[in-house]
């Protein structure tokens, strides 16, 4: 006789007290701080479209694709089976799906018109909301997406080139074929600045550019060269007139493959769905962008935009980490009581929710400044001063935030099958690339030399709360030695001011009291929030189901 089949798939126990998967959620509708920040910064009319996007990206299928794209990392094929050079990178279909969907949603270019002008407000805010939601599901592919949209800024320096490239990017859709860009239905763009001997110090670049007719021939290398399957790259190289910016296509104008020789792909901590290569240029064809010697000034227009995206993506990582933590704690009981109702866990979650409120409000406020900078000098000053400060603060906050969220899930949080390890590994890169932390602080110091920027600091302090004026005085007189703490304070002040515009008064007050008026304790859970404020914060980050 066979024994009776057990009722449970296990012989020894039933499975209970585990949280259900966090999926099939509307990433927009479920996120009150995001919805309110979007509305406060001029994009309230887009709520329905953003909700549709949020539903699509929050499906179980998208989370599965996110896992697949990161488990099946890109592979470099230097040669074909017969020994001919190929220099191509193969990606998993899941990566291609993300590229397809992000480009279909316009994240690679929706802030530009086909003639290369900035799209009217609130284009930045709307795109940022999508970028923030996409980052919650899969962040690696956002590297080529952000570089593509940002690379169009410097191209304005070369109208003839821009006239060929910009419409193809703006109107294009994802086309991964390895073919010349003019034969494709869309194109993506990358960037190459960092060399072995210097990343921050790009003036130490040794790659040379020699004039050949209307174009240049580049010889040298790049030590970090992400998204190598892009159709063209903005790169820096030393021309006779000094460090200059170039557009280097994968195919020469005669249709032959350009002289980019990939050495290998980096084995990275996170960001694993995205390929980051090492490359040599062995006489690569390139067009100059901007004047010879103006390379840094030219490419900085691109970097300003990618820095903004680093901050938005890090805020997105934070939101997903916290949503996972809150969701888990609502469904997991310890000592006969949901973790969510344990006073200390609640204090931790609510304190994190308050931090995230500041990050989201600030990121969206900064996007409004980008939307309006061309018409409004004070918004241009805001973007100049706050972009490095916001990148610094949000991107530096995200790794520790993701770790704290991971711990809320206990041992499950540390296990690969759950999303938290990926979010945690993903977080540091946004602080490192596009200008690392110290470099951002130096940038703020440079911006603070401007009178308009110094006045802005005082205005932010007034708007945040009368008690924060002292902070404004300190910030305006920052030096390199104390720059980190003062830039952090600047970001907190700006976040408090942004919250005054987009969040309920109690949230802004709590932020000022626990972060601006006095330094916050080093770890989450020390904010001493009123019970009603904590309740409200937790419902705002994720309503109870
Ligand atoms: C996954 C990944 C992908 C990347 N993709 C690309 C890419 O596609 N294209 C590209 O061009 N680059 C790329 N990078 C490179 C990245 O932008 C650089 O690593 C970064 O700019 C730092 O440069 P570095 O590594 O040479 O470090 P360094 O310049 O040596 O800096 C080291 C540290 O010193 C600090 N520092 C620098 N100057 C000062 C100062 N004056 N005072 C105090 N501290 C200072 C920096 O903040 C940093 O923390 C990528 C990096 C990573 C990790």
C-alpha cells in the first residue's frame, strides 16, 4: 500500500506567515508622495497616463523580466567563429524588452523636440516620474536610456550633425540591430570620458584626435565605456587645440565598422544587466562637437542631465526597497503581532518614509527647474546649484537606505530570489559615476560663487522655516574641508522647501524638525515621530491592501 499523499507539498510542515509577492501594483497610484510631487511641479494632468505606465511596470511579468535581465548578464563576442573581429555584445531578451518599453515610453528623448529644442514644461517632470518607476523594476538598462537623452544637449553645438541625429533619436524606436545608424529605425547614444589614469580628472585624458578632412581619427582608450552597443558615443580626446568633444559612431560614413576594439566587460557589483566595457580606439572615425579645447564645457551639458537621472533613479530604488519592507512587515507576524505594528519597526519604517518623502519631493522640484531654466534665470540658478547637491545627497543616501529596508525583511531580505539584494547592489553606482560624491560637493562650491546661487540658499532657508536661517549662512561660506556636511544640509533645506510645496504640512514640519533644525541620528528609527504622522507617512508610501 502507498501512503496517502500529504495535504501540503511538504511532509513536515505547512507554509504560513510569509508575505505574498509584491507585484501587480500600480507604481504610480500607490505612491502618494510621487503623485503629489508630480502635481505640485506642474504635471498633474498626466496622472492617468502615468498610472497606466505604473500599472504596466508593476506587473509580475515585469519583475520577472527584471530578474532575468540581471541573472543573464551580457556577453562580449570579440571574434566570430572564424576568427574575424566582431566586437559585439549579446544581451538577454529581457534586457531588449526593457529597452523597447522604455524607448516606447519616450524616456530616451521625450524632453526634446525633433528640432533639438527642449520640449515644453512639464516634459522633465513627466519623464522623471516614468524614470523613477522604471528604476524600481530594472535599473541597468536605464544607463543607455539616460545617456541617449542627455547626449542630445551637447549636439546643439553642431547644427548640421544634430539635424541628422536628433530626429532619428527622438522619433525612433528601439532597434538593437548591429547596422549603421542611418539604416535603423532608432538609435541610442553612449559616452566615453574615463581613462585608466583619470576619471574625475578628464584633462589627463591621453586619447588623441588627429584631423582628417572634415572629421578626426581617434587613437587611445576608455577604461569605462558603458552600453557599448550604442550607435554612437560622445567621447573626449586631445585635439591640437586641447581636450575636445567628439561624436564617434559604431559605423563609419562609408558603412564599414568603426575602429572600436573592446577588451572585456567589467565584472560589476551591481548594474549587471548593463554592459560596461573597456575599449581601445585604433584610428576611430569621429566628428567634432563644439570647438577644439572646449571638450569639458561641451560634455558637461550632457553630464548635468545624467546627474539628474542618477538622483531620480536612486530615489526610485529607495521607494521600491521601502515598499517591499512595508509590504512584508504588514504580512509578517512576530510574537503574535504584525511586524508593522511593533513600535520599533514602525519607527524605523516611518523614519525611512520621511527620508524618501524628501528625496522624491526634491527630485521632482529639481526637474521643474530643468523644465523652466531656459525662460527663468532663477530656475536656471536652482538647477545649477542643486543638481550636484541633490545627486550627492540622494545617491549617497540610497545604499544605507536599501540596507535598512533589507533588514526589515529579515533573512529573506538577504536572499537573492528577493529583490532587495539587487536593489542594494545597484545603489552605490549612482553615487560613483557621473561625478563621485566629493566631486559633486566641489561643484556646489563652484556654483556658490555666483550671487544668484547664494541668494537662493537664503531663500530656501526662509521657505523651509524661519528657524533654519543659520544653516543658510553656513552653507554660503562652505570650504572644501566642510563641504560634505554643508552640501548635505543644503540638500536637506531644499528638500524641506520642496516638501512645503508638495506634501502635507505635517510631513514638511516633521522633515524640518528631524533633519534640518537638528542633525538626524545616524540610523533610521530615531526621528521620534508622532504616531499620527508615522501612520500618515506609511499610508502615503504604500496604502494598506
Ligand atoms: C559601472 C560603471 C560604469 C561606468 N560607465 C562609464 C561610461 O560609460 N563612461 C565614462 O566615461 N565613465 C564611466 N564610468 C566611470 C565613472 O564615471 C568614474 O569611475 C568616476 O567618474 C570616477 O572616476 P575614477 O574612477 O577615475 O576615480 P577618481 O577620479 O580617481 O576618483 C576617486 C575618488 O576621489 C574623489 N576625488 C576626485 N577628485 C577629488 C578632489 N579634488 N578632492 C577630493 N576628492 C576627490 C572622487 O570623488 C572619488 O571618490 C563608469 C563607472 C562605473 C562604476
